[in-house]
C-alpha cells in the first residue's frame, strides 16, 4: 500500500484532506476512501486518469508504485525574437478513439485553426485516455498529415474496418505483423497479421496536437 500512501500525501499537500479533493474531482468520497483502504487494484481506468490529471501525476508511474509529476512544458521561457503565429483552417474529419476503436464519423463542415507552420491535411477530435502518456488527452485536437505509411514507433491515425483509432505503430522485422500500441499501460496492444492486415489502413501521421490541458 506504499503507492496509496504516497498518493494520499500528494492529495493532502494539494487539497488539505480527502473531502476537499473528492469535491474538486467529482469522484465520490467513498470511492477515494476505499482506494486507501483496499488499494488501487480494481479501480476504473477513468477514475485513475481523473485522479492523476488533477494531481499532476504520471499514470504509468502511479501504476508502477512510484507516483511522479507528469512532465510539463508550461513555464518555459520563450526564445528571443519570437514571431506571431499565423493560422490556417483545416477540415475536421470527425472523432478518433484514444481507447477502444470507435466509429469514424466525417464532419467536413467543421474546421479547426492550425498554426500555419504545421504541415497537416486534416484534424481529428480525440476521445478517450489511451494516449495520455504522449500528452494527448480526451478532447484534444490532433493534426494529421495524410500518408499511407509511418516510421516504426510513430503515432498514426489508423482505420480498423469502419472504426478509427490513434496509436503508435510498430512493425515486426521479418514478419507481416503490425502492432498498435497505446501510450497508457492500462490498454493492451492491438496486434494484426496475415489476413487481419486487410482490415487496417494507416490514414496518416499525427504531426501535432492542441491540448485542452495546457
């Protein structure tokens, strides 16, 4: 229960007590209290992610038993000679799953403002929490450059049948196997080989994103 004790210490430092944290998080007090009585095992993925987001704790570090602060780019000084950012409109082609694959719905009448220097063809709205350790959260807008292939380990929008998901893509040398990997240890790898490869298609590479949490 050492990780739970460390988590409780972080809560007390930031919120004073469990009751205040429960009110701020929207998670029932009984649920939070049970975590420290019975442990994190069995707690829902959504609850774990919500707790970590509010506390600024990296999800993977919590699962491994050593809660550590989530990496942040906030507060860094801007370099001298910064220029104004110009934006262009790119079509949003629907939502993409950061979790279990979901039905991809085209919404060509919706557009997002994208910094002009980012080379992308369309945007997608992220749904789910499977990419949180890549700093991509539910509600973020990800920018996609259309291309049929990506390099090993790059993040891509991938069609699986009539559904779409955002994952890291890994190729197995000497094999026709492709593995789609989440950036959240709570989600298993999706592995395709042989005839199942006909069901997947790389729609494009994720080149950047706009986060609602920055």
